[in-house]
C-alpha cells in the first residue's frame, strides 16, 4: 500500500499542472493556422520529390559488407573488366546452332545494344567450350559491370526488355544474372505490394468508420498517414543522394505509416472525445496530450528503438529498410503530436459529425471491454492458461525452423532472370547459374586450380584469367555440381575456403547469398537480445514498475515466437500452401527472423504501451490493481481491437500476392498482430496484472530515485 500512497501523493502534488505534451497540444490547438501551414509547406517541399521514389531508390544492397564474396566482386569490377557477380548474362537460345547466320546476327545486335549503355563494361562474346553449350544451340554473352550494384540493377531494368525484343525466328534472348534477378524480384514484389495495398484500402476504410463511429473522425488517420508518407518519401529520395536506400524501405515505410497513423489517431481521438464531455475543446486537447499523448510518444520511441537494433546488421539493404521505416515513424509521430492536436482543437464537437446511429458521442470507456476486464479478473486462471496454451502450442514448431536465402522460384516463371536461368541450367548443368569466382595472386593460381579441380562438389573449372591491368591477380571460375539454392553448395564453399591458399578469395552471386545468410545467423541473437533489453528499459522508465515492464517485454516475445512457429508450419512444411497458391521452399527466407522480429516486436510493444499506460493511469488515480486492469481494458481495449483489426486486414492482403516474399511478410506479420492483440494484450497481460496485483506496480526505493518521474494521469 505504501507504493499506492506514494503514487497518489505524487499525483496530488502535480495536480493541475500541464506537462510538456499538454503544453505542446495547447499551443498547437491555439495556433491552428501556423501548424497547418507549416505541415503543408513541409509536405509540398518534400512531397515534390516523392514521385521519384520508385526510380531513385536502389534495388540491390542485399550483401554482407566486408565479406570475402563482396571483396571478390569489388576486385572483379576493378581488375577484370567488370566480370563480377553483378555482370549481366545475355542468354541466346536457338533451335539450330547459334553460329548460323541468324544466330550470329542476334548476338551482334545484342552486343551493339549492350555497348550503347555506359554502365556496361567489357563485353565477352560467346566462347566455344566455355559459354557455348555442347550442342551449340545456347550461347551466353557476358556484359561486365561498369557501375555499382544499384546502378547495375537499373541497367537490368532498362536493358532486359530491349534484349527480349530481339527474340524471333526460333531464337530467344533473355537477360539473367544477379542484377537481373534483383530487377525482376523488386518489380514483382513492388507490383504485388501495390496490388495488396489497393485491396486493403476498402477494408481499412470500413474498419476505420466502424472504429471511430464518425466519418469526420475516420479521416484523421488518413491525414496523418498522407502527411507522414509524403514527407518520408521525399526525405528518402534526398537521403539516397548521400547513401543508397533500398526500394523496400519505401514499401515497409508505407505499411508502418498507415498502421501507426491509425493506432495513434484512434488513441488520441477516443481520449479527446471523452475529455470533450468535461471541457471546452482546447482544454480537452491539453488533457488528451497529457495522458494519451504520453503513451503515443512512448510508443513511437519504443518502435524506433526496436527498429534501430536492425542497424546492427552490416548490410545496406537491412539498414536502409530499417532507416526508411524509422523515418516514416518520426514523421507520423511528429504529425500526431502537432498536426492532430491542432485539428482536434479546431474541430471540437464537430468531430462527431457524420456519426453512425449507434455511436454515443463522447463515449470513452467501453462497457463491453469493461465487462470483459471484469470477467478476466474473476477467472484469471481459466483465461490465462487457455491463451498461454494456444501461444505455446504455436511457438513450439519454431524449434525446427530452417532459414535460407530465396531461390530463383520467388520470381515469376516468365521473368527474364528465371527464363535465362532455366536455359543455362538445361544447357550447361544445374550449377552453371551459380558459378563460383575465385581470385588469387598469380603465384598461387596453379594451386587454387588444383584444389578446385579435385573438389567433389565442382563440375568444371575454367582456365585462370590474369588481370589486364598488371595487378598480379588471377580470376578462376568454377561451376558447382548443384543448383545455387541447394544446401550442399554451402558445404562446398566452406570446404574450398579451408583448402584453397590463404590469399585466395571465393565469391560469386550464390556465395554472396551464403555470406549474407551467415551474417544474419550470427547477428540474430544480438539483435533479438538488444530489442528485448531496450524494450524492457523503455517500459521501465515510463512505468516505474520493473515487474510489469519485464512481463510486458516477455509476452511480446511469446507472441513473436508463436508467429514464427506458424510461419514454419506454413512456409517450411507447406500446410495451406495450396490455398495460398505457392510452392514451399522447405525453409523461411533468411532475412525474415531478424527483420520481422524487430517489426513484430515494435508493433507488439505499441499495443503494450497503450494498455499499460492506461493501466498505470488508473492505478495512479485509485491505487487499486483491479481498477488498473479493468479500467485499462475499458479505455484502451477498443483501440487495440480496432487498430489490430486494421493491421491484420492490411497484412493478410499480402498473402494474396503472387511472389512468395510478400506472402511471408503478410502471413507472419498478420498472424503476429492477431495473436498479440487478441491473446496477449486483451487476455494474457490483463491476467498477469490480476495475478501480480500491487506487486505489478511496485518499485524499489533506490530504483524510483534514479528513474524519471513520468505520470499518465491528468487532473
């Protein structure tokens, strides 16, 4: 009881005082025109760059910086005419020998087309015995890389269509190779995400109207989302001038801007409606910002901190994707804390204009969720064990989860890279599309060739190619016996790296994927541990209650594990693959655990903050654990329910997309939000508040003295 009395004493001593966010909200409400004009100017200036986002942002960056394979690529670009993993391979297949006049003419036209692009370096025509198939009907033109990997993806964007147009008369031309694969991969996934977003909008709008109960109020999340998206898209284009930003950064930023814009607007608008029943609009804005505004700020900071852990992975694609989402969160959060209070202050009671017939204006405490909270309080063991059993049952399969980098099957069967890949395999063998590149000093090239030829995993070895610039290096290409996505390739590469001379480096597009996978596996424990620790510390600082802060972080981990367990059953084992329209690869894509964990944990902590901030507010006022648990559900349950409904609808539409990666993203994130919102936040966490009672909010004196004094109640 001493803790409860201390909390009430602290609250009483601060009664009537406006906090920093309350003052900010009051200022914004009193300066409507200035705030709106500032945001309008920001959106216009940055939004002017937004249309360039799809063409400006980079398409590559999926690499392990500093790895041996990246070193090989850089050396090949510098010393071997661009004969690197990013080079384009133009595959010419004919129904007769390609050396015939018709085939030779197509090869000549392909070479001229490639020569016209300054991003293409040295061009190597088909070489009999090497890049002409044994039956003479397939030939490969090598177009070296004279630009960085991102520019080579753009070169693939520009060249694969004109090259395919040279087909005809029994001859087909298709571009393939790593750069073309990323070009096709980005195009397919971008198109799928756009299609999914178009499908999700009607569902989102319907849920918004039902959740807000008013046409006017339902438009507020869209205001935040559009402002945040336009500003972040323009900012990403400008940042791309300084450092390459992955196109996926914008795709994920769009998802998070919409999701968080809805969450934050729901929380503030419902609180504002309740405050309007007691105060005039500007005072209602101050109360809203002093209470719900703090929870929103804490939620935004928690999301940013969770995503910042991805920066620990030294891969450009991962860092830029996390940075893009964080940028969108910053803009949406800024709009929520400035633009939304200004609009709410101006709207006042007109926020209920266009209300649905059954909506009670000003209703903030939900009778249904209050009744649900009371039921959980009476029977915590029954509901708690049921929720925990479901989550644990779904989490158990995660023990056997396997990951690997995506195979060629993740792009459409008619995509240029896949067409050329298939032709090369049929003509030259299963490992031909994933040829290894070994660079060694000329003095050790002979030893390297002997090791390569003796290895049981290598089908063929080309003669060493000395560098033409006098660097003293030699490039050797080795064709594995297995498909580039076969797990046996990793064993071969490990064996070669152990057996080759110490100064020899092994690379190639397939090895770059293996090195990225190895990097992700090594960094996953660090990222997961950092996210958990930072999430706990933020909750501790905000709630001043170590026990419930720890439980809040751990329950987020449980729902995340359950989501990945479900992902294993679907994408690794193939359950439901026929319904969802995909062929399982037998593994989850290698980048999913690190990146999806950070995203899921960020969303889960978003709901955790809303629920526990509301519970803390009720405990500060009453000192009663029951009122804290029941009141938290009564005031935030409807927000969590509605926001989760929108997110699940948005994410699950990606399951309808064609390519596999958007399906994985949609299913994993959708299942995670579903489980976290409906089983953890609306069942398990309130039950834990019931079981722990006053102990949930207890704080040792020594800890209370060093923690910031954050209060969520307002008088």
